[in-house]
C-alpha cells in the first residue's frame, strides 16, 4: 500500500505541475457544464409566433391574450396578410403562425364548429410538434373560457410547411451533414501539427525547402478532402436511401460547405498549433467540437437558449451552415437567402484561418 500510495502521489504531482494539464482539468468540464446546462434542452420556450387575426372578436381576442400570457411564447408578430405569413415562416422569423379567419367569432357565437389555422415550420420538426401542441391547448382553453353554453371549443388545424408529415429524418439527415463534417474536420486538423511534434518530425519541416505558407496549406488539404467526401456521401445517401428531398441548388450547397470547411480547419489548426502532444490535441478538438454542435441549433433550438448564449452562437460557423443545409434540402432556398447566411461564414473563416496561420508561423519560427 505504501508503494501504491507513493506512485499515486507522484502521478498527481506530475499532473498538477504541468500548466497545460491543469487547464485540461478545469476548462473542458466548465465548458461542458455551461453548454449542456443552458443549450442542451428538450424544452421549447421563448418561441416567436406569428398572428394573422382577421376576426378581432371576443373569442379571437381571448386567444391572443392567452398567447401573450403563455410562458412558452417569446413574442407575437402581427401579420397583415398571407404573404406576410409566408415570408415570416420562410425567413424563420417565427416557428409557427396562427390564422384566425374573418368569420371565426360569428361562427363561434352561433355555436357552429370553428377552426383556427396553425402553420408550422416543418424544417424544425421536433420543435414544431411541441409548439403545435402548445397552440392547440391555448386555443381550446381560450374557447372554453368564453361565456356561453353548448359551444364546442375551437380546433387548431395544423399545416406543416416544407415537411408535410413532420418526418424527423428530413430534419435529421441534413443536420447530420453538419455534425459529421464538424467532427471529422476538427479532429483530423487538430492532430496535424501535434503529431509532427510528438513524432519528432516537426524540426525536419522547419529545415525543409518548403515555405511556412506551403506547409500550412499542405496540412489543410487532407481534412478538407475528408470533410468534402463525407458531406458528398451523406448528400447522396440521404436522397437515394432515406428519401429526403433535395429541392435546392447543389452549387449553393457546396459553396456553403467549402466555406464551412475552411472555418473549421482554421479552428482545428489553432488547436493543433497550441498542442504539444496528440493527447492534448484530441482533448482540444473535443472541447471545440461540443460547443460547435450544441450551439448550432441541431439538438435544441437557439431560441430556447439564454440571450447571452444566443449572442455567442453568432460566432459559431455551424449555425450558418446548418441553415444552408436545411434550406437547400427542404425549401429550395434562393441565392439571396444563402448569401445572407454565407457572408458571416466567410468572415469567421477568414478570422480563424488568419489566427491559426499567425500562430503556426510563430511556432515554426
């Protein structure tokens, strides 16, 4: 036992003496605690709802009041026409819209069966189903609270745009392209420089006739090719095997993919340049991968997150490529909308590549 105690104490001191090891012990668990606690949730809250109220009677006003008082509804956007509704759903400004027709209150007052239309954004299938359930409860409770006898409560009739049957796999597979590319791109890139250092060949690169720029670009090519091939395989398999429709432009999809890969490679090279061993590079890539995926909106809607965390997501390249992937698969997203998601991705790619190149050059020199 004394020998075992001695070796255990020795290993603990060796771990604590290493500054990078101390960082690994503290930073990743704290990041995971924050990310999983605030970002990873199955609840759907703070959602924005559109409202096209063409009746404005007693029953419809009660529905609007209950919408405003619901703890799950973030804000209500008043819509003036069906065109406004289509634009709000199309631009993902609202996840659902409530449509109350002009004869709703008259039919309700006369005891006739009444309906309230609900238009859901089927691209976010899981969240849309939950929001549809919220709206059904609100409409039914509002109808029951209006005084009167023998009145059947209104029925919320839902229509799911872009995903009529709310097929979860239609959302899942386009999103998995983002996840797979993220994991492969970060993990492979993060190992490049660290592997050279651990194997002792980094010094050989420094005395080779290659310039720093050539070495840097050469190390970025393999993860780029791997991520490109993985995304292409998923793009084909999603359509041919799982029947997920691809309604958009292949050119726009690959334009977003290439930009996203460059942004990821910049992050991976930054991690690799900081790491001295492959183990440190692996841990660093894990620390980077978890926020990239969880803050993309894949596992939980970004609207559910606290406001400060929603601001952080604007620096996450996966947020933008996820919108491009889903948009090209399910809704034939036009070039103007893709470019609106693409220019922040280009800025992130330029920033990560420039930072990683500067750090790599500093390490080489």
